[in-house]
């Protein structure tokens, strides 16, 4: 029996924890020990309350990095802002991961956007795998640009990537571990597993030997959708706050007569809702997404990969308000599929009445979403989790070959 430790370090939203939950369950059913080390222990509590798996707080970068160039040109810029600018600073964070992994006697580390955990595993000689959507697992080569619509100087791209690589390798050298060849390796682990489809991948990987597993979807054990009363069109929203356009959007939904059910974790935790009206119901906890989507004309989200995947698998179009580079690129892929609106590609100020009206009238959006659903009609989330878990199980080394922790 091995101990497999699932780690989430960067990024927001419940999709990271949901993916790890889905992958952990079949491994535990096969007799392995599993533990979670997560970025967020609060909003994930209800998601994980139906599984008896120990959960620990992930070591996190809590400081502000000054002097970085404006805008994020590549994943290297994101990592620099998360501390990978300085080897001395990152050594403290990596030491936190090392202490945790040694205390847990980890045999395999599975990282969902967790470069510190993956580097700590490498420094200890522990096998690792990166799992997740395409954005957080870059191609095995130079890091691609995040803002491909802008002319970013190549010198800047090379300099930031070199800085991240130098920091990571300096930390590895302190523990006598082999260096990374590329900055991308910091996010790929020993075995990267892409839990998405090529249609939703932001990077051009034509001709590569990457393995695609489809989206990992957790059984959330969440509540039954409780819609506002009335006869209007049902719309489901999964959002995070605060956001400057939430109020205007909800006002437009009310004017259109939509009955909107929204799960916004901050409101569920006690914050005031951004808009109050009888046609808007605020969920007290995570909602059973499959049930909510089945009854929705369209879904609203910040373009998190998990929510987007589940909506498209259900043939439901999307109205997306991306908040990060990752979610913008995902929303752009959905827009290019013809399955929804990415409001961040639209000029401001937005005419929210027109946007909501377009979603309600947009049969072409639903046709495109249903075409995606048909292409992946044979996808089964439990089978995907079992298949991916079986690949992860292959990383377990015989006891005699296991390294001695430093």
C-alpha cells in the first residue's frame, strides 16, 4: 500500500480540489492511503465533507513581489509573482513542502498547479505527476505567450523564463537534486497528465505526444438546485466575488425575467449579495452542477475549466466573465467553438441587456454546445478517473527501490 499525496498550490476555484477528489477516490478504493494538501481549506470543506481523507494546509507564498514588468507575458511571469524570483525566498516555501511530504511519508506526489510541491518531490526523490487543465501544464518546450494578441519582446520572454529556471535549479542544487532542463518542467512533474480535451487547450500542441484524458469531474455531493419561484427561464451561475460587473449583469437577468440560481462562495459564507431580487436565489453551498445544468438555458461562470467542461458536456452554452489569464484563454476557446460569449473580448461599456438577450436568443450557441456534447458522448467521468488513477498508480515504486528521505 502506497501513500499518494494530492497537492493544490496556485489558482482559485473549486475545480482544482474537485479534480483531486475524483482522482483520489479510486486510488483509495484500490487500498492506497491518500492525503490532500490544499491551498484553500474553507471553501473546499463542503466539497470534501463526504470523503474521509485527511486535509492539510499547503505552504503558500504570502508576499508581494515588486518591480515586475506590467502584464503577464507567460507562465514565467505568474511564477515570478508567486515567489520564484528568488532562490532564498523559495527555499523556505519548498522546505515547508519537504517537511510535509516527509512527515506524511509520501510515495507519490500529484500536483494540481503545485510547482512548489513538485519541486519538493524532486528534491526528495519522490515520483510526481502534474494533473490538470492545459493552461497549468505547458508544452515541453519554451513557455508559450499568454497574450498572443500583443507583440511581447522575445528578450523579455527569455529573461523571465531563465530567471524562473535559475531559481528552481538553485533550490534543487541545495538538496543535491538533478536540475530541470526547462522552466516548463516545474509545472509538468515526472509525468504530466492533461485532464482536458484538445478543443479547450490554450496551447498549440499539434504533433506532440501528450496524453489527453478528458476533464476530471468530481461527485460533489452538493445540494439540489433550489430555483426562484416563477415561470421565467432558468439560469445557473457559479461565480466568485467581488466583481465590478456582477451587479449590472444580475440586474439585466432580472429585467429579462430570468430565474437565476447562483452559488457565490463569499455570499454562502455570509457576505452581502451583489444584487438582491426575488428572481435571484443565492445557494448556501455548492450546487449539484449536473442537475442545475440540465434545467438551465445557459450557464454563467468565470470560465473555470471544470465548470466549462461540465456545461459543454451537458450541451449548455456559456456566458463567461474570465478573471485570470487562464480563464480568459479558456473563454476564448469556447467562444471560438461558437458555444458562448466571452465578455472580456467585448468593448466597454457593456450593454448587459443585449448580452443577456443574445444568450437567450442564441440558438447557435446551444447548437455548438450540443455538438461538443455529441463529440464526447462516450465520455464517462468515473471511467476517466479510474483510468487516470491507474496511470498514477504506475508511478509507485517497489519498496526496495524507494529513496531514503533526506
